[in-house]
C-alpha cells in the first residue's frame, strides 16, 4: 500500500493508491556524483503488475480521495492544521465484508499558522483521523469522496516534555535563545508572553512522524 498525503487549501486532502512499484520506478541518488537519477512516476495507463519472489502485485493507481475542511477545529479549539507527515496505524487497517476498508491515520501538523513574520504559539501535536475507504477502480470521472475521514479527538495528543516540576507543551514561535534539555541543545522562546506560556518553552517545527507499535518518534 502506498499513501500519497498532501495538504491543500481550502482543505486537507489524502489520496490513496494501492501500489507496488518495481525498482526501475524509483528515483535513486548516485553516491559518487550526488545526482538523482530515475523517477517515481510511471506513464502507463490502467493497472500494472510487478512480481517479487514469485508473488504478483497489482498497482491500481489512484483509487481514493478524501478531504477535511480547512476550517475544522481540533480538541483544543484550534485549527486542525496542515499535514507535514501522515502515517497509517497498521494495527487498525482492516477489510470489511462490503468491500470497504477501515483504519486510522495519524497526522503531524507543522508549527501552526504563520504568514511572513507572524508565527503562532501553537503546541506540537499528533491528530488521529479515522477513515472508511471505498476504492474506485473504474476509468470514468467520479466524485472525490472515497475516503470518509472523521477526526478522532480521543486519539489526538499534544507533545509534552518534563520540566522537572511538571510537564509543558512546545510552541511554534520563533526561538530567541537556546537551552539544554535532556542533554541536547534545543531552541527556546524566552521573552514572549502568550496564553499558554508561563515559562520559557522549546520551539518546535515537526516535519516527520514515524509510527512503531506503542512508540512515537
């Protein structure tokens, strides 16, 4: 399964394709020259097949699209946010008797709203989005609602760190200093007085989410 998540305005869009790509379809970095060769794109229309160890895989191409409105709010009353990274919880992925599939995405927003020199006191967080997926394998134009996406506040959480006297969230503001945290030098915001900042806190811009069972990195 290959996921193609991307953020758009006025909505967050997740597109799903069921795919297996042969090595010839992958871009590769030449370690000696530093030049990227090859491509992740294929120009073949319709389904394509590839084999690995005697097992055949079928690439159906793009078979589903779903959207969450850009004006959606999360459990903290803030914008649901863009999506810098998206992972499927493999433990939730399942097929249903009616030919649909279900499961949960975990999405990682960036640093909150920003425009020019304006940035947000936006705590880093992971959002859970449950989905029901009805693949479309036809060739005729169709609607873009194969992924029914539902925000799940119970599975969404803010990142926190131990201050020594409790736990605090992070911020998306521009750092103005640095400090040592758990043996590492991290950027800090020390002078801004915001609604969630009672003390200096780390400034974070999260870009990548890696899910393993029971662990977030």
